C-alpha cells in the first residue's frame, strides 16, 4: 500500500534504471511551462484580488509541474525507443532521455502527482463535481493522444483537435478553481491558432526522426514544404484574430513579428537544429513578457 504512494527520494539519482526528480522535471518540459502559464492566467486578467487567494496559487502550481508531467510524461512513456534516437532530447526544453526500466514507474507517479493535487483543489474550492469531471476528461484526452488503440499523436491530422481540446482544459481549470466565467470568444480563437501553430512547429522540428520511424504526424503527412506553408497560414490567421478582437498595439506587434520571424528563418533562410532551438527559446522569452502585459490589461478576461 505505502509503496503505491512512494515518490523518488533524490534529485539526481545517477542510476539510469531509477526515476529521480531531475528526470521528472525534465519530462515536464520546463522550457514549455510558459504555455500553461499563458492558458491558466487568461481568464484571471486584472483580477488582482486573486493574487491573495490560496486557490489561485495552488492552481498555478498544479498546471506548472504535475499537469505538464501528465501531458508530456505519457507522451515520453510511449516514445522511449523513438526518443532515444532524437538528438533534441535529454534537456529541460524538450524532455529527458530515459531507459525502459526507468519509465516503468512513471504512470503511477503521474497518477499520484495529479489526482492528489486535484483533490486538494477540490477540498479548498468545494468544486468536487466539476474537478472530478475535469480530471477524468483530462486523463481521457491525454490517453487518446498517446495510448493505443487511438494514439492520435501518430494518426495525423487527428492529433490537432486533440491538442486544442487538451490545452483548453488548462483555461477551463482556471475558471473552475478561481470561480470565474469562461474567457471570451476572442481568447478561444486566439488560443486555437496559438496551439495549432505551436504544435505544427514542433512537429516540423521532429520531422526527420518521425519520418524515419514511420510516425504519421500532420507534418510528416503533408511534407516539409506544406508544413511551413501551414504554419505561416496559422500565424497569419492568428495575426488577423489578434487584430480583430484585441485593440492592443503590443499584442498586435508580437503576433505579426512572430509571422515575419518564421517566414524569414524557415521559409527564406532556413535554419539548422541549433538555430531552431534558439528561435523557440527567444519566442518563449518574448511570450513570457507579453503574458504579464495581457494579464495587466485584462485582454483575455471575461
């Protein structure tokens, strides 16, 4: 019984057959935590009173690490052999490289680190029914994306609506935990464009290893040239959505600059893997700055 509730004891255990906290954090992709920050803060914009409430901070802490571990950990659990051949793996940006033995205990740890915090959130907020339904749907979406018989991550283009549904759950959780109405239509349109172009961009980064092992993502299905064109289209659509729904000069500049940067780097010039990583990190840094501006202005709040 107690063994089912056990967690790693060391930050860096040095044993490639044992899970440690450093590996768990790598699996959660800290380099991409910004995405969940962005999604969680969306409906809370300008609600300064929330900064003094326990549910707000508990919810934010949950979406940063445990939920990211669920999202990316299940993905890596089913891709151990593929990830071993992926040179981008083995860091805090794109995830850890793990042995099969090391990953054996990961599903139990993921369940433990997600169910218990959601129970705490339910206790603190009183939202037992809503959060029970939320966690069931959350696991369902992530299993549909990563695990057979569906495993939509390898059945492009069906992974795209699954990814949008999954990330939408973060904003929904923020509304439940903080007792807020849903974000407005403009936010959901912008979020959909943002999630889709980010998903396709990362699939494009993994094009060669995915194609080599026969994995069918949307990117490998349509090819490199069409992938670039589709990312450009989504970036353009995101710019249009931003211009239509949000009367904010900084947000509009960021949206259009993202489109111009992708065209310049990937369509006109072309980049190697190292340069792609730098571009993604730069985008994250700019996005982190923008998210606080959007929150301050309340652009995504209901």
